[in-house]
């Protein structure tokens, strides 16, 4: 055997060992790279060298129409406890295989595999710690990554090199606490991004400022800041509920992606907007009403008359509608909670809206004076 052939095999076996340990080689060859009668789909990997020298391969799909056009990125689960976008990615890939007519689609369903494996927001977190406790491992804040940085920065760097920098538009999928409704976030001063947000199907939309240039460290920034800096149209989609998969949220994501693809003309057809008006979340509060618990006790949301559906975030309530009741701790009386205005439920729960990571903060006990609902009028 010639030396260069032997060296090649040696290198190949080393790489294979790392890929096997990363759990990515136990798939059939047909899944790796296949062609159907519609569009090419390629499964590829963004390979990061971690601090201990091992390799981490993050899989992604690329669907290519073979024709010029926009290159749209769907990236989800940058935070390992925000996983509903993974199923959106799987279903949207199938749609693109059949329906992509121009351009290309890049899909990274599980951006932060290390955090997903430990079932937490970021890889340095322990039990019941929300993302606020991470120290330098919040993937969303380390872009464009660092080849010599910590493991999260190295993975982001590999993703940027292999995927992100090739894209003209991007949708970044996250998940809020279950107490908050699905929402799209967009920088208000970027027209391509505003148009993408317009075609999403979340009831809520939040316009943000890009931020003063002198307050942004351009060594590390959020994913959307990086995209905006590069002139890429970008939105953040936030579904309702961490640590879980909910069909209603997945459908919101899928319809939003299809609409954006139609808007970019990489899929044919007219976008289907949501019925009714968007509820706009802004810094101003004229359209936002907080409902406080009138007493302490256990909160129970109301149910539809057939008792099959419980009132939840994103739902519409009429003025004076029953939203639920508190079983008062002092005398066990049932105390009704009534909507003071008509509008959509932005927040709804006795729990703490920031902390799905903590079980006590999901407890239905409320203290008198706590916020139990936030209604946004339209
Ligand atoms: Zn997130």
C-alpha cells in the first residue's frame, strides 16, 4: 500500500471514530444524500473541534432547487430546552423537497446538540437554572462564534462557516416560557426583516430597535444582530413552551415558514395571513392590560363549555369574560377572574413567565397582587 493511501485511511478512520462517537454514522447511506424527482436534499455537517480535541458534527439539510434565488436559513434549538422548532424543521424540509422552485433552503434543526443532550438551555447550567445563569455559553449571544473559544463559541463558528454565512434570509426559532404566547421579533429599521415578520402567523409581533452601535460588541453579538449587520433579512420566532412539543405551536411555525418562502418566491403561491389583527407588543403600554390576583390561592384557568379546551396564551378574550378562578386559601371560596378588556392573552398563568426550568415557578399558587394575565388589545 502506498504511503499516501495508508495515511488517508488512517485519517478517515480517525474522523469516522469521532463521528461514530458523536452518534451520526448510524444511518443508512440513502439518508445521507439522496435525490428525488423534485429537488436535491443533502445532509451535511458543521464540524467543530471542541476544547478537548474531539469533534462535534452538527447535522443540517440543504435543499437546492438548482435555480437562482434567495437562500433561506431555518435555525432552531440554539437553546437546548427550546426544541419545538426541530419538528417545524423536519416538516418544512419535506415541503421544500417537493415545492422549492428557486433558490435554496438551509435547515439546522438542532443547532446546540450539546445543550439538547443535557436537556438544558446552555451546556454550563445545572438543575432549575434558566438561561440567565449561563456564563458565556448562551449560543444566541456568541455569534459569529470563535474557533478558539469555549465549546459553544466553537460550535457557533462551525455553523457560521458551514451554513449561516451562505444565507440571504434567516429565521431563528426559540421558545418562551409556557406562560407567554408565541411571538415574532423583528428589528423595526430593517425592511426585509419587517416583511418576513409580516408574513408570520404568530398573533403577537414585537418590534425592536437594532441597538446603538456603540453598545454592541462586534466581537460577539446575538444571531439576529449578526444577520442584520450582514444585511440579511432576519426574524426571531418564539413559540410558547420550553421542554415540550406542542402541535399548535408547530403549526404556527410551519405556516410562517411556508408564507416567508412564498414571499421570497422560492415556493410558489400566495401567503395566507392570519385572520384578524396582529397584536403588537411595543415599549409603549397603552394597549397592554395587566390583571392582578385579587387574593392568594390556587389558580385554575377556565375551560370551554365542552371542557375539552382550557384557556391559554394567545387566545382571545371578550371584555367581562370569565378567564378562570382562584380557590382562596383563607376560606376556600371560589373567586372569579374576569377580563377587564377584550384582547389577546400575552401572558396567562400564575407561574413565573421567565422560568420553565424551575418546577416551583410553574406552580399554580398565586399570591394576592401577582400578575395573573396580560391582555393586549388590537
Ligand atoms: Zn432561546
